[in-house]
C-alpha cells in the first residue's frame, strides 16, 4: 500500500470516530443545564442593584455587573458565572454583600 492510500485509510478511520463522537455530543448540547433557583434569584438581585447604583453615573449598569462577575470568575476559577455550583452560592452571596457595601449608589450626580 502506498503512502497516499494509507493516509486516506487513516482519514476514513478518524472520520468514523469523529462522527461517533458527534452522535454522543449532540444530545448533551440539546439538554440545557438547569441553574439553581437561588442563583437565578441572586443574578436578578445583582442586576437590579447594578441598575440602581449606576443611575446618574457615567458607566452603565452592565459595566458594574460585569466587574462583579469578573471577580467571581477569578475567585472560583470558572469561565462563566452560570458554572457556579450550589455549594458556592453562600460564598457568592457573601461576596455580593461586600460588593454592595463598597458600591452603594450615591445621591450625587457625576459630571
């Protein structure tokens, strides 16, 4: 068998393996991960706090929210905040309370 024929055979074998893996992955992609109710409620609270704190500021609420989420991603070594586990949520709540204390909305408008 020449080299080209061997490479073609190897490609065919790898293609079969890839197709087999794709069949296993597809159902997993279709099943959304159910987020803990406590996390969904906390996310809503975070968003509402950021919206209130950003009133009259130069930065939008999303900037403040992303600042907090970046800290969570770093602390818990995750790529997305929705990857937080139920076990981590008490610590997230604690961090959020600290975040709120340091970012209280002010009554003054920034110029």
